[in-house]
């Protein structure tokens, strides 16, 4: 019997996605260079309900086991391993067959591969898959981009495999042409970076200044997850605070090293923001925060220098803190900061869509992020509604509903940032979000002086507010002539 689809690459994500597909009623062939992974997946399929998963140890028999036109999903490490897998599998594929890359790949690599395999008559999709291990097994958010014909081949499977949100539907849609699916997934991850950093800062100020215990933090985040902050990341954060250390006393979170890794999508997001001249300060701050967390040994030595010199300790404030007020202020500040992060990500997607002619629908992206993915949150519903009201909305901050909420939260937001600064607590994400909001809402910024400086030292010219055209002034000569 020919299977409906194939999947190559059986690490955590691949194995779980294969089982998800099989559980939804689609017989699937699986292949991995390390054959023990194939056997392990087949055994799991048997244990989890005799799911129709068929394992193959060689690429030829794997490809030939799939019904025509063949559809094969790859879930292998980005870069050279993807090219190698395509080379291995395509040797046995025929015109009209389809390859889908489900990894976190650079979007230009996807566009290059789509053109390359098209010369052999093959179709290609780059599909973002978000949700981690749990999402892959039980319902991820899926972002396929590339050949629409290829999407049509697999649409029936994706609609069932994706996360299902009542009243909203499956968390999958055809994103657009070329590498749009990978690009959207990349920005999703950039927003995720910002989201995680903002939550970490909320935790830091509550713990370091507010002196909340882990038990209190668990209660606070659990309560927050019932309101406007309801989201996957808030939910798991609440869970983290209640886990006790199984190797010693106290709570596990306090034993985790304060040094954060990354896999590159956040860096790509910031690089693309710079390339497209789209401000993304919250996402940039989150990336910088990860970089500085990596300087653990240097930070330990720096802490000694400043403590021994008597210049500053860990916390600089000795004012009395109203815990209840602080918790409420931080909740409001976190919400407002998160909206800024999502706004920056959406603007980046729109800018790339305009550059590439992808025609991406921002409201639809918000819809498919409502379930399955890491950044799923209740306010994505409202983000979708904002773009439904105005598809050409220049920024989420000026949507009437969001604008009203930002204004209502700004006093608490400023109190939290000020308290952190006074206390010597770094809050790069929330501070960057607040600066973004304050800059965006101002009719006039000090960029006039920067224009004048550039013209002074480099004759770059400047524009005027009262006349059209470009101007140049001999600033030095005029200034010196007045002496």
C-alpha cells in the first residue's frame, strides 16, 4: 500500500509531526539517515495507538513507498543538511512531486531551492512550523509559502494537523510566494524573543525590587493568565515558578544558569529590520539581552568591581514598595510593551511583503498564531480585528482600541521603568518599547539636529520643514564668521 505522504528527519520535531499526521488518518512513510530513529518512531507509533507509520532505512524505498504525486516533508537542520537531503531524495523523485522544508530556514535559501528543483519539474514549499515538541505532536501553527500548487497537494493534511481554535479554524493558511512562509516564521520568532525578554523583565523587577517569592510569582502569573495577558508564555512561566528542585533545596528556576542561547532567527529578524529601515527596538533589545547574558564570566567580575568599590550594589533603592500596586503596574507595563513588540513584527512583515510583492495579509497571520505556536495569546484576536477594520493600518498603536489602551497604561508603564532605573535593574525591552511608543506618538523629534550635524561634517544636505527640496549650508564658515 502506498502511503499518503513522507517525512524525512526524525529528531524531536520530525518524529512528533509524523505521529500527528498519522493520528489524523494519513498513512505516512518515515526516513532518517540514522536508522535507529526510524525504528524508534515506528515503535512509538505502535505504542500510541497502532498509528499508520511505516519506516524505511534507505531513501529509494522510502520515496517509492509514497503515492504519486509524492509529497515529502523534511525536518532537518537548516543550511547544508537541507541541500544534502534534497539531493538524496530528489534522485528518486519524478516530475510533479513536491518537497516541503519544515525547518527554520533563511527565506532566500528557500527561494533558491524552489528555483533549483523547478528545473527538474519538482514543486517546493518552505513551511514554518511553530509550537515546539508539544505543538508538532498535537497541533502546530503552520506557515507554508512557495508553490501554491504544492500547497494544494497537502492542504487537506495541513488543515487537520494544525492547531484548531474554536471560532477561528485551523492555524494554517497559504502565506504567499517564494520564501514568505520562512520569513513569517522568522518574524514570529523575533516577536517571541521580545515577548520572552519582556516577561523576564517583569519577573526581575517583581523579584528583585518587589521581593516576591516564587510561590507569590506563581500566583501572580497564574492570575495574569486569566485576563488580557492570557498566553502560552505567561502560562508556562507560572508553571516554572512552582517547580521545586529535585537535586537540592528550593526552586529549580533559581538554579538555572542566567545565560541564554539562541538559534539565529532572532538575529535574522533584527538584521532584516535594519535592511528594511523598520524600527524594531524591542526585538533588538531582546537580542542584545541574550548577548550580554552570554558574558557570564565578565559579569561576575564586573559585579565584584562595583561592589568592592562601594559604587553600587545589586539593588540601589531602599524605598518601601507597595507590592499590590507594583504587581498591577507591572501587569499594565508588560501588556503595553508586548503590543509594541507585536506592532514592530507586523510592520516588518508588511515591509518585506511590499518589497517582494507577496501580498501578505497581516490579519490572517494573527489568526493562525492564535493556537499551536509559542506566541499564541488572547490579544491576537484583537490584532486580527484591528487589521480587519483597516488592512492598511500603518501601526497597531494607532488602531483606536489599542491607542486607548496604551494611553490608559502609560502612567503605570512609566512608573515601572523609572523604578527599575532607580533600582539599577536593567529593563532593556520595556524601556525600548516605551521609547518606541514615545517616539512614534511625537509630531516632532530631534532628528532635525542630526540632519544639521550630518550636513555640517559631511555635506549630506538636509530637508526643511517649510520649503521643498534639498539644502546645504556652510555651517563652519558661517559659525566662524560670527566670532
